[in-house]
C-alpha cells in the first residue's frame, strides 16, 4: 500500500511540474493540449503504464506523461524493469497487465496479441495513422497483429522512432577532398571507387560486439534489402515466406560484400571487418589524415565519437540513398516503440488519444533522443538541427520498416544471422551463408 501510494504521489508531482509551461513557447502546439484537456476529465482515475525506459529515458518519458496527467487529472504511475520483456509476459499471464504497455519488440507484441492479452486500438486509430504519419501504411502494418481469435487488427500505436539508414562523414574531409554527398546508391558506389583512386580508404566497418559480434552487418543487409527490393519482399523475408538463400536476399548480402569484402574499400582491409569492435570502428573518420571517409550506423553512434564531437559541425550524416535503377521510392530502416492497451479503460483509451496530439511528441522532441513521423508536429520543436534532420528523413520516407533481425526468431535474428555475417566477411559465399541460416531457421519450425 505504501509503495503504491508513493507512486501516485510521484505521478501527481510530475503532473504539477511541467517541463514547458503551457502557452509560453510558440514552437509548441498548445492548442492541441488545450483541446485534449477540455475533452477529457479523468479526475479520480488511475492509469498504469509499463515501459522499457529507465534512467534518463524514463525522466524524458515521464516529462511527456506529466502533460497527460495535468490535462486530464488522472493519476498516472509509470514503471519499468531491468528485464521488462520477461516482466510483461509474467504480468499478462498472471492477469495483472498494466493499462498501457510500451515495447520495442514487434515479435513479443505479436505473441501477446495472439494470446489475447492486448486490446485492439480500433479503426479510427488505424485511419488516423494512415492520414497523419508519413508512410502511414508502413506504421499501420507495423502495429497490426493477429489477435486471440485469429483476426488481424491494429494493436500497437507507434510512438518514438529511431533511424538506422544513416551514413556518417566528416564535412571537412569531404570539402578538402572535393567530394559531394551522394544522391543515389550508384553515386555512393562511384564515390567509394573515387576515394580509392585518390589514394584514400572509403569505409570504416566493424562487426565486433562480444557475444553479439556480427549484428552491425545485419543492419547493412536489411538496409540494402529495402533499397534493392519492394517492401513486400522485405516482409516475406522477415516472415520466412522466402528463404534466406532466396536470390533477393543473396543479392543484398553480396551488395554488402561489395563494400565490406574489398581490401581497398575498408580501413584495415576486409580481414579487419569482423575483428574491429563496432564502437571503435567510426574513429577512423576523425584521424588526420582520415583513415576512412564513410561509416554506416544508426542514430546512436555519436555516443562512440571522440569527446566533444559536435554532430552537424564536426561530423554529419545523410540517409542511405536509393538506387536510381530500382523503383522502391525512399525507404527508411529503423526501430522504435509501440504503445498497447493491456486493459480497455477510459484512461487507457484517452492516453492513445493523447498520443495523437502534437504536444505529446513536441515535448520530447524539444529535449533529446526522440524522432517522430507525425506530420502534424512543428519541426522547430526539435532540440537541435541533427534531430530535426533525422525527423525530416522519417517525414520524407515512402516506406518505413522495422529492423528485420529484431522481428525474426531469436535463434535467427540474434544468432545465425549474426554468425553468418561473420562467416561471410571471413570468406564464405553469400549462397553458403544464406543456406546455413535457412537451415537453422528450418530447424525451429
């Protein structure tokens, strides 16, 4: 009783201590906050939210939740766990699901939905996502799963995205060498060859990550799959409706090999790719003279840049370019979190409605580590230019797809795919690697 009461007191304090005072900064859509507040009176009601965010991320998440609490009068209690994936399964199976659950694993969400532990969000929310999110159909597809009755429905509301389709470079190095940011994949490959012709090394690539060695290559292959083929081919691959040794998949693996298995293209040569720790691999961008000019990695990689590096000045990025020869639009590979209803209550439904307001996004945008495909937000609310640029990449996407390895069975996406990529850069053919990964997948059918 004491712990629960403390949680409510903390929530109430957060509601009273809003990060940005309503009405004071014009970059926020305060009208959306006011309209939502007028339409929702939840005084005396309690909302429990269970999510993955801890530490600094929990503080940021609670700064957003505080606006929901202040607008509605609801008491909100957010909680997390170090082993949140296991905890949510335990809680739902025990019949003590939170009102709202937030997870970054579509595979786990699909399992919870199939067992009847989640509540459908409804046709209105599906239409809202189609109309208001860039590449809306992609986000609806991401949040749609089969329920306990076998019928597909929208169960997950995408909130907070990450971008993986990024290539990093040092503008000063490009300027000194006379290089331009490539607009197409053909341009990127031509630039790779030109850097070699000029006596430089184009790429820094490292797959080392302890027991998870190999995973950075899966991001490469996933990104190339999306840029080489239509999104439905990517989807079939994720679901094992086409095998890992399908020609489309082998083409993407070999395309990664074009960059990673050429001694002249990679710092340290091809043999260094598997041996180099992914956290050390971007350091070559910053040496003088540079050991490399390009590095493919997700939006988190600045954490491993030299201390004091300013993104947007000392280093910058561009989105993985599309092939001029392939009609696939402007795809983006990424990840993110989805919000679900563990219980169907007025407060939990109201929370989903809150996430449809620009203010629910802008409060986090104005701080750090938050991107959104919501077309209704004010881009000026982003805390800095690099975040805004990544937000614009999401808004310009024609297709968004979630990290494939995270949606595959753990034995594949966090196992055979990783080790297969190490085998590949170590000399095995794409055909052999694809066949071995597929054999592992067939063994768990």
